């Protein structure tokens, strides 16, 4: 099988001539205008893949522990999509990108090293030849590698079961074990060191390529929290930064897709704005004490439920209820009269209690708004 891999000048010339002839035949063939006219045309699917490829290193850099299983598509849409792109994606349209973004750095290293081991072993079996499984191991592994690079083929096990089974059958045979495991120890150790070094170098290159540029907002996935701040605030040590903890509700902020973009645009314009520490309406991951705590939508109801049940809730010097999903009358008077508390709600949401609302000095009413408060991010991050 290895004799076909010898690239002599004559074979290279023949292959180049054959490719040129095939290209001319396709270009000038009858009916070719149907596909050649769109050859250089911008396609939404292709532009989406290019945008994801550009954002991929940054996604790895910003999430040392990974974005979590099934969260890569939402993370891209929320924080990394360019202006004007409105498509929702469930994953990163590539198995490699999806799994690497969702795993932490140890998992990323293991994934890259695993592929290198598979390809190295398949190449060694292919070189020695003999037997269908040993000969097919490398082509099948290479085809799977390429297929997973352009599609999320890994989520369907039947698509990679055949190459995996072929590799297992090749290794299980006596000849396969001899080829892989009966070499000299030094040679095998050198291969292992090379694979480890290449995987570590790839991880380091991806990390360095994902560093944000000067003036760009900083994003950090910190467990269940996401930290967002401007470039000037990012230069301040973490323990000395001014932070605002925000519990988000998609219904009250227009969805994470738009909320994330509004926060990034605000941090881009106000580089010294406080760091926003974000979680969802479940209040998961919020610190026990915060300088400023902003609860949006259903997060207000969850906070009141926990306080009423005697469960621990985050304490803050300044507490803001933004577009609360609960009735204004449900807010305890003791909490409302506490120092640093205020609420902001839309006039349409409190229209039925307008007279009562006017008597509450801690409530600010935004005219013409209902659940979504325009400029909510400015209210949340106001100092």
C-alpha cells in the first residue's frame, strides 16, 4: 500500500495535469453556469462558519473550564457573534470546535492528544500494510477527522462507529498488536513525547491566539458565572475591581442574544465601567456579599422566595429590582425601606396600581415600557 504514497516528479506532474483537465471540464461543461455563477458569492452558511472560526480561539481563552456541555452555541450567539448576524446556532457547526469549546483545558489537551494517537497508530498500520482493516484504518480516520471539522458529526454515533470499529479490529489482530506494541521502547517513548508536546503546543497556540486585543471588552466564564468588563477595568486587579452582580431573566432583557450584545457595547464605550458578574434567574453562583446586586424579572421573585423561606440570600449594599416579575405590593416594606434599595418597572406593567406606585419613593417608573426596560444595562451598571 505504501508504494502509492511515493511522490515522484512524474506522478506529481500527472496528478497536476489531471486536476487541471478536470477543472476545465467542470468549468466549461454545459450547465456549469448554474453553480459557477455562485462560486464567489457570499453564502450565509459559509459566512457563519467563518465567523465561528474567527471567534473559536477567543471562546477557548475566555472559558478555561469550558462553556459546559450543550452551551457552546448559546455562548457564541451571546458574546461572540458579529454585528448584523441574527442566526441562532445550537452548536459550533464543527464537532472539534464544539467539544473543545465545551471542555476545559485538560479535556482539550486530551481530545487533541487522542486524535494524534489515533492518526499516528493508523498511519503506522497503513505503512506496514496487510489486511483490510489495517489498510483502511488511516483513510477512515482521516475522513472522520475532516468530516467532523465541517459538521457536528460527532453527535451521531453511527457516523464515527465504522472508523472506530475498523481501528479496533486492526489493533485487535495479532499483526496489528505486533506493529504497534512490539517496537523498541525508545521509539514508542519518543512518539509519546512528540504527541504530548504537539498537543500541548496546540493548546498554547490556541490560548495565545484567543487573547483579546487592546480596547476590547473582557469576558471570563467563571464556573456558573460570566464576568464582563471594559479594557480599563480589566487592568485593575480582581480584588480591587468594582463589581455589579446581575441575575438575568431572558424575558425581561430581550434574551441573552441581545442582552450580551448590549453589555459588550456598553463596556466598549465605557471601558472603566464596573465589572458585570452575570448569572441566570436561579441566582446560582452569586457571592454571599456584593457591593451592588441587580435582580431582573423572575430573579426578583426567586430572591423574595428565598428570603421568605429563610434560605441564604446574597447581601448587598445596593439592591436593585429591575422589571420585577412579582407584584410591587409583594415587596416587603422592610426590604423596600432599607438603605440602598430601589426598583425600576415599566409603566404598562404597573398601570393597574399606578396610584399606589406613585406613593412609593423607592420605585422608578419608566413610561411606555412593560417587561423590557430600554437601557436596562445602563441602569444596572450605573455607579
